């Protein structure tokens, strides 16, 4: 076992874990793991609530500071049905914060979307999907146009070579 903490300190009604309970889990992780020993005796600041695509709480995003210096981040689960620590690391994971009234939808380690609610999120998914389809179609058209141009150039070159073979005198005049 890489780290151990006392889950009995976290008493969530049904499967949801509160901010304060999540902070206890996060602090226990820092205190009991060998991965982030330099983070011990640090300050945790809850930066964002993270939401799943169904608008349920997915987790919490904490930033870790010591002596006013930024050390890293920890993402903890917001429910008891997931591992307690979802992700942690040095550096800033999310540089941009959601606008006022937007929720932070955490899709995976490298993908997130800010939206007002799940309907707005679905709209943004569809807009992004439609734009990606257009981009792919444009790329395909460019590839087809390029391939057509290359084919035409090869055909012209072959015709030119054939003409040169048929008319060797004209070739020397060039």
C-alpha cells in the first residue's frame, strides 16, 4: 500500500463527500505518502468544485502552498465510489478559471469545459463536435485537392516525357 489514511474520519451521507471531508482526505494523503513529502506542513486552498457531465459533484481541486509559494495541486473525489485521490502533481493544471456562474466540468486529466449547467455543456459539446467535423472535412478536401494536383502534375510530366521521346529534335531546342 503506497499510502494509508483513516477513511472513518470521512463520514459522508450516502456517497457524496463534502468540501471539509475532502480536505481531510487530501491532508491525510499529503501526510502519509512518500510522493509529496515536500508538501507536508503546507496550506491547502480549495480552488474549484469539479462536476461530472450529469451535473453531479465529481471532485474538488485543491492547490498546495507553503510560505506563499505554489507547490502543486491535488484533485480529490467528491464521492465515495471513486478512489479518494484522482490526480496530483506539480505545476498549474488549469490556468483559466470559469466565468461567474459557470461550473467546472472535469472530463479527464487534459480536458475540461466550463458551462452553466449540463444543457449548456451539451450545447458546447455539440458546437465543438460540429467544428471538429468541419475541420476534418476541410482537411480531407485539402488532401483531396493536393492529391488531385499531384496526380495532374505526374500526368503532365509523363505526357512531357512521352512527347520528348517522340520528338527528340524539339527536346534539344529547349
